[in-house]
């Protein structure tokens, strides 16, 4: 993500979690102290969540100077459909939006074959021009831009599509029970391999990646279901 940011400006600050934070969502550390370590000029590691990192950067490290832009990622793995609820990458961008800053979540999809070596060149090629165009057009105050890059080489990308959040079958979630050396049970939440994959609806983030498009999805901070609110109000009168 630093390389993408440097394509836009030389004034780049990196504040990142010290440890892997996959699946922490918008967790905020309130019961444990945060540890901050400077690993280089304008490079900081926080023993905390992505949300903690954004707050530390904006409210402590940069002092009185607020950033012009928050980039969260680039995550190893896509953040689409229901992923956005669990994603620490999305949450980092959401926290930037809460603080009133234009914020983007960036994720690079990978396949089984590219898992150990994701195709970062795709994000590096398409990230900067997408950011320039969206920033130039203006991002609404309560909106996060979720960008997902497909798992293919840059020359194989079909283009860029603005998408809506998709939905997939989560029936493959499982709880795997095991026993430790003392015979006590412990559990892993995992995923079954799907024998049949649903065809994603056209126009969704899932569809875009499957079709080798870069997916750009505007997500709102306000999650109110406006369409149902009136019916609900009538029910509760």
C-alpha cells in the first residue's frame, strides 16, 4: 500500500498492526494498553487492531496534522460480500471515515495457486489511477470505497467496474473440534470445500472478480435500512 500511496504523494505515513489482524472487524482496544514502536522514519507498528492504528495515526502520531487520505490494506485476500462485516481492512477504512477522512480499503484476491505469492502487481498498476479518479470526483463524507483487485496478472484484467455488495452461501462454515495433549477440547472455525459454487449475480463484487474486473464498491457508514423503516414504523404504531 505504501507504493500505491507514493504514486500519489511523497508525504506518506505508515501505521500498521504489529500482528496479523484477520477477522477482527471493527474491534477497538479498550481493555488492553496499546504498544507503539517506531520501525523507521514515518513507519510505526501498533500492537492493536486496524481501528487502533487509524486512531493512533490521526490522534497521536501525526499530532495536529490530520491526514488527507486513509488507505487500509492492501489485504492479502479479497474482502467482498459478507467479508466486509468481518474484515479488519474494511474497518480501518471505516474508522478513517468516522474521523471525517476520505478512506479506501484495498484488497488483492488470490487463488490456491497464487496464495503464497499474490499478484501484487495488479494492485500496484490499477490502484493509483482509481484513487486519483475517485478522489478527484469527491467521496461523500459517510462513504468508504472498497476496492478489490482480481487474482490475475495486470494485462489480464478486463477493466474496472463499480459494483454492489454481493451475497454468497455461508453454509460451508464449520466448527472443527480437536483435543490438546491433555485431552481437553479446543475448536477452530473453518470452511468446508464447496463442491458446487454459486454463480454470482451480475453487478456484484463477487461477479466482478470472477470476471477479472477490479471491483469498486461504495459502502455507507450508515447501515439504516431505509426501505424497511416506514413499514417497521407502521408495525410499531
